[in-house]
């Protein structure tokens, strides 16, 4: 099952019409989405939009490199013409939001076609502790295209699985702590979590205003860079950072310790990735260590306090007939427990609803502690060793789906950057028993362009050494 791999920086002579691209993707949707369940709401007006944009091109009006390219948007990002549910039945029957999120407006202005909305872990995977990534009451369960009985990760499950399945080359996810880079790693695609604040957060169903951000999920680093340029308003040309595979003069740190060791296959693939980076000219400063990213209690307290306040502010922008507070959502879930609470509970919601505001001494102390540990841990390491960035393993190979007991996550490398609001970029590095794994580049605030340069160089070197990344087989893993 092959697909066209065309996007920013990958355009062949004479670009395909938008109509032909949308029709091909709609055919793949009909064939493959029943297997992976990545797209929860297709856009019935996609072909109409494609026709309009093809007419513009024919008349000599080309809006930019994304003109006529389809993009899928995670179903917690507002679109005025499609439902935005965050995966919850509490929002499923409400009218669409009155306005596009600013990032969606920018995509449309750049000539993108909103192909549809992607499924996600309900409420960005912050409701109950025994949740299964990729499940929502509204969208059902998203599956990994490389192994249909394995997790697609979360919470941007649908965006990652859709790109891997060839349902679109371009998708948008959101991340608080790992929600872009995890499904990117598990599905063998590129996932870029930008510096918090680069992309407007308005019109996105929130979890944590201090950690949330939208970001690109794509087939290639160059495509992610082109999307980031548009999503941030075009002030910086991030695609210009894709400069080939020469990393001479670049210094990359390799933290070890607890960021390694949760998967032997992943560790081996990461060691091979380090050899490619070194061969490309990078100086690797190995055997470094990051301090623990604050206490787990502080990390959770930040989300609990911010969720209650931020969600109420968002719900105030939606139709008045729907829920207005976190307490309303909790009550809805109890009233519809047979569907909403079928597999796991809402104890995280309930703890969040007990919090007493962002001026609480508990919240202020947790926020200051976590911010310091996240930023100091990264920045001190970069400064002390004169590093441009850090590189670590991403996530273990996809775990088996278990709706009864929940996720079996062995480890990740996203917490420091989450607490600091710093960027991450995950890129595929190989397969372990047929399951994708990746490496993650991280750095200080607003080092997004640097991470793009490093990831693109690695991607280029990996393709030269091993060829294009293998496409999924849509089978059960055995």
C-alpha cells in the first residue's frame, strides 16, 4: 500500500492538482481508516476547497509552498466548520466553535485544505490514570498502522497514525508532555513540539497554559519546518534550517541515566543513530546526566490547577448550551458512565476540580520548582558543555493495546522540556521487530531552528545509509 509522498521541499516538476491529491487521500481514507481509525471527522468540503485553490493556482495566485496541500487537524483544535470535541461526548453534540483557532486560520490563509479532524486520547489523556492512549468516547480507538494490536501513542494518536498510514503527509498535533513526540516515535513519523508560545494557544482545548502547544506531525523534517513557518505567522523561515547533512562544528550532548535502558532494541537503534550523527561531523559529548525533573507531585499539581481554570476559560467561548466548567464535564461523564467511563475513571478531573485557583501557594510553589528544574537542567547542561542541543532515545516500541489495564509506557524523554516550555523534535531512527522507534532532539527555549537543522541532517544521513523509512504493513504484531 503505497502513497504519494509530496509536500514542502519535495515538490516534483509541475505540482499535482489539489483535486487529484484530495481524491487520492479520500480513497486511502476509505480503504485504511477503518483499520487504524485515525480520522474521526472527515471534511465534506475538502474537494470544494481543492477546486477553489486549483483555480487560484491556474490564475497565477499561489499563496506559498503549502498552497493546495491537505492537512489533518487534531480534534482539540477549533475549526468553525467541523466539530471540536476533544474526544468527549460532552462536546460532540454542540455546534462547531464560532471561529477557527488562529493556527487554523493561518493554515487556510497559506492555502492548506483542512482534510478533517484526527482522533486523540480523550481530553488530551488527562482524565483518569488507567487510560489507554488513542481512545476517546467520541472517536473510538486509534490503532498503530505498523501493528494494529499496538498503541498509536498519545494524545495526538490520530495525527501520528494518519501520517504513518498515508492519509495525509501533514497533520497538526498538540503536546503538554509527550503528546506529539510519543505518537511520532511510535508511528515512525516526525513530530515537532515547538517552544511554548511560538504558536497561539487560543482556540485549543487546554490542559496546561504553561506547557501546551500545537505542533506539526509530518513525513519529513522539511515538511514540519514548512508547517511551523506558517503556524508561527511566517516571521521565521524554518525550512531554511534544512541544510543537508553536514554537522561539522555542531556539539550535541547525550544524557544517559534513566533516559536510557527501558528498551534494549531502542537503545541499540539510538547507538546507531549516534554513529550517523558523528559521521556527519557532529561532536558528541557523551555520558551526561540530567537532574530529576522535579517531583511527580509538583508535575501533577501544575496540571490539576491549570486544567480547571484553563478549561473553564475555553468552554466560555463555546455554545452556551454545552458544559461551562470542569464540574459540568464531570457530571456529564457520570450521567453517561456506560460510554464515557466504560474503560477508566476520571479521578484526575475530580482532583483538579478540588483545586482552589492559580494564586494557591501549592500551585505557585509547584510551578516555580518545576520550571526551575526543567530549565536549569537543560540550560546548565548546554552551557557547561558548550552544546547546541541534546539527543536521547524517544519512546520504547509501541506497547500492546490494553483497554482494561491502560497504557504500559516504559519511559520517555519529554518531561524536562515540558516543564521548561522548551522544544522537542522526534525523528524516526529505525525498527525494532517491525515497530518504529526514534530519537528526540531537545534544546533551550526558541532553539527550534537548531533542532530542525540537526534532525534534518540526521534524517538525510539515515536515508543515505538505509533508504526511506519502511512503510507500515497494517497487520497484527506477532
